[in-house]
C-alpha cells in the first residue's frame, strides 16, 4: 500500500514513477530477453503447430504467397489415433525407451559407489567412465552401428569366431561360411529398438554416475559414522543412510534420464532411421519423418503427431513443475 | 499469422543464401550437385552460355543435394532464383500444382524439343504442358561380375528361365546371386520396378504409381510371388537391411555375390572398390512375360524456371541452351551419363554404350518408383518392399496395408 500514499507526493512525476515501480519492473526487464526468445522459439511454435494439425498441408506456398493448406478439422487426429499402426509402434517404442532408460539410474549409482574411493589414479578412471557422455550422441550412434554390424562389427566378429569358418570363394578371396546366421540387430524389427537403447544407455549411465559422484561428495561423514556406531553396514547403510542423502541427486538423475529417453531422436536417425520399415520409430522421429524428411512433407499430420507427443510430455512436465514448486515452498 | 512468421524466417534464411538484388540481365541459377564431376560439367556449360550471351550476368549457387531438397521448398516462394535444378515426374508435381513452376511449353515448341527430347517428354508433362528441360539421365539394369560368369561358363541371361539357371549355378559355386542393401529402402524399389515392368509392363507400372491399380491386384501379386521365389531361394545377400547400396558393393567386389540390380551411377563405386572395367559388365533385366514390350527405368534430372523468377526471358534462353546436342554431349561426357537430346553423342564408355542401346530401344521409360509415385505412397511402398524381403510370409498383410495407404493418398 506504499504506492497509494506516494501518489499524493508533488515531486516530478516521470522520475518518481520509475523510482516507485523500480522493484516491480526491474525483474521483468531482466527476464524480458529470455521471455521474448522463449516465446518466439518455444511458446508461439507450440500454438502454431497445434493450429497446423487441423490442416492438410504439404509445406508449400503458391505463386502469390498464399499457403496451400486445407482445413480438415480433426481428421488428422482420427487417422492418427484410429488408423495408424505406425503411430502405435512409435508410442510403444517411446514407452520401452522410458522404461529401459531408467536402468541408467541404478547403473550410474553402482558405478559411482564403486568409483567413490581414494585410490591412486581414481580421477583417471572417473574421467574414463565419464568419457561417453562427452562425445556426441551422433558419434555414439555411429560407433554402435559398427559394433552391431553382422559382417565386420564386434558382434559379427564374435559370431564368426564361434559359429563360422573361413573358406576361399570362387574368386580366390577369403570369405566366411556360418552354421547359423549372425544376428542383424539393427536390421531386425524385434531387436532394433533394444539395440539403440543399449547404445543410448552408455552415455546416459555416465551422466547419472557423475550426478551421483557429486552427490556422494556431500554425504555427511558424521551420519555415516553415527550409522556405523549403530551397527549399520553394507546394504542397510546404503539403503537407510546414503540413499536418503542422495535423494536430490536421484531426482535429478531421473529427470535427465526421462529427458534423455525422449531425446532419442539423434540415435535413431543415425542408427536405423526408424527402420527396418518403421519398427524402431519413436514419436519424435516419426513426426520428423512425416513432416520434414524426403518422403514426408505432410506438415499437418506431422503437427498432429507433435501435438500428441506434447500432450504426453505435458503430464511429465506438470509433475516436474509441481514438484519444484512444492520443494521451493517447503524450503521457504 | 503462422504464415507471416514462417515467411519472414524463410525470407531471412533465403536472403542469406542467395543474392537478392537482381537487375535486368542478371540470371541466378541454383544447382544441386557439388560433387566434382557434376559441378565441373555444370560450370563448363555455364561458361559456354556466358560466352554465347555476354550481356547476361550469371550468378551460380551450388548446394548440397540433400540440402537442396529442403531449401527448394522455401526459396521457390520466398526468393526465387531464375532457374533451379529438380526432378521430373511426381517429384515436380507438388510445385507444379502450387503454381511455383513456370510453364515452359513455349521453349519446347520453339526449339523442336518435342522431338529431340521425346524420350523424357511424358515425365516432364503435366496437364499437356511441359514444366522443365531435362539435361541427363542414366540406365538401370543388372551389373554383374563378368569374371565370375566366365569362370562358371555362364552367359548373360535374357529370359527368366535362363536367369534362374544362372542363379542356381552361382549358388552351387557358393556365390550369392544378387547383392543389395536396403537400409535406405529405394534399392528394393529398383528390384520391384523391374519385376513389375517385366511381368506386367509399362502401363501397369504407371497405373500402379498413379493409384489406378490396387496392390492386392492379381497382377501385382504375381510380381510379389516371383519376388518371393527369389527371396525364399536365397538369391539375395543376408543382412541387406543394415547395408546401404555402397555397403552392398563389398560382397560384390569380394566375389561373394555376382549380380547387382542398379543404376549406372554405381559403376564408379565398383571401380573404387578395386574392380576393373573388365571384371564388370551389364545386361538388361531379363524378360519374364514372353513377348512383353521392354520398358526400362531411366531417372532424369532437369532444370526448371520458378514462377517467381525475375528474369524469365534469359532463363528461357538458358533452358534452350542446355538441351542443345553439343552442350548435352559435353555435359554427359563429363558426368558419364546419357544425354537426352537424341542428336547428342554418347560418351565412349562401354556402360554408356550399353545404356544407350538399352534406353533407345525401350518401349517406355519409367522414372523410378519413388519418383513416379507420390512421396507418401513411395515411402510406405518401399518400407513394405523391405519388410517383404525380410519376411516373405507377410506378403498379404503388406499388400493390404499398401492398399490402405493408397486409398488415403489418391483420394
């Protein structure tokens, strides 16, 4: 109510109004750049893409600059939800990604516990374990693409060692004959998704590990000491003394892992391009394929996929925001 | 509002790429192949054009082929060049329908192209008008290891019976008959197209890609049954789903596979893999239905004038220029492909000679499954072909699914 009393003040109004409202305006000024860019690149496109999902559009403007989009109402959604096998394959793969990617959290914890000791050269081992997170997802995808290759990859070579013998072919070149066919993991509709997830786990485990390592630094030695005096050790120590103190790290690890699972796009694009025949698609890649890729150009339908993906993620984002809000309220 | 926002971004990007201030007498050309030979051929032709038209100031933008496919959708409406390279058939259809390409029938009329470029005229035509001028094409067929064939005393098969006999002989000798890499899907479409062209002919190919015939039609089923026999008899290499077409050259070069259904651009790949020209040869895909007129695949590349071009007059001059016999002769000698102008000379290369022989005597020229069929159909179709090659027992389910897509695409 300080404002209402100062309005009666006879001092020069322009300067004073600034003085009065400085506290209210200043934060907005600082947030403004972020807000503007966030609106242009995130908020407005969300609504544009929802709007586009009611049209059928090949992405072209005619000679006069008029969009060639045609209003189809909810037709895209009808096709998507009731008539599109590919959509459900992608959705199922999204769920598989989310569930299996969660393995990164316990695995990261295990490696962190293992590495959390003072031995000569431990920093070196830590950085080696952290290494996969530093290299780009694209490179990880390429490496695993070769790893799985049934002809010359690690999988193929091991298989050849176990089940194949070398012979000389008709042209006098060395070739191999196998008693059973080597597994073509990325070329098999049942295995491709698992193959990519396994590759994706490599950097993700490293990420979770580093989060836990930082968390472990902050574990209070007094509490461990106290626990030890009370006779806790091994599993009990971990379960009741260490883990509760690592709760913030666990929360963060789960959040980044969920995000990582939803960002599976790069790995899929590099390793299988959603194939064979769409069986390793996830919604994000399916949307890309439908709207933007070479045989796509169905922007309306792609937007409908994007909208559905957005709604699914909204559930998760809302939970995350609610949780942050609650934590902040508890702390204050 | 979406449109304006989008257009501004598009315009901003496009102005960065292209010179936007175009005066009269300026000619901006967007070309889409930065590889050494195509680039050199294009630049040589541009130099010749400049020499012949000293008053025209030509600006050239050469983009990566894949990037061009995305960029063209923006620059055609935002900041159009005067000429752009693109593909005929169904690939040009969306742009023609949106009114983004200029009708260039007059260039065809004035220069006698209806006769000189007759081979590719049908695919350059929509609504009885021609929308661009083609400058090159190449043949498809079966490339094979001549040394393996010689060693096993096999002759080039001309009909399906002979082809099967050759394949069996190869298998007995421990050689997989055909190599293929279907990771990028389109290679399987090449096999399908040829089986269809040889089983049912050119009309059925066109009717199928135009959506007039169902995939569950008996004629198409027959194609798949032949294909099924091939897959079930292990005619194709294993693990093809993880191989690109380049990867699939490895077993071919090693002598583990003897034939490859491919386009002429692949010859370079065989030579790079260490094979010599004497070790490889070409034969036309063998006859399946006796007496059926022989049609071939011959994808062409072409130049178009965007309807938003600023200097359409000089652009027409350029289109007329690049279809001249001497220009096409030199251009295609450089990129080792076939000129379309029937008065041009074919390069001195055994594959080009066989290709010319193959195409000039063909009863019809198809572009390719993914250029003749609309994009959405092509994508679904090619995924279906790959799935089929991995598990032939799914044939009926795949064909029914393709019928569903077809219904949706051509409604």
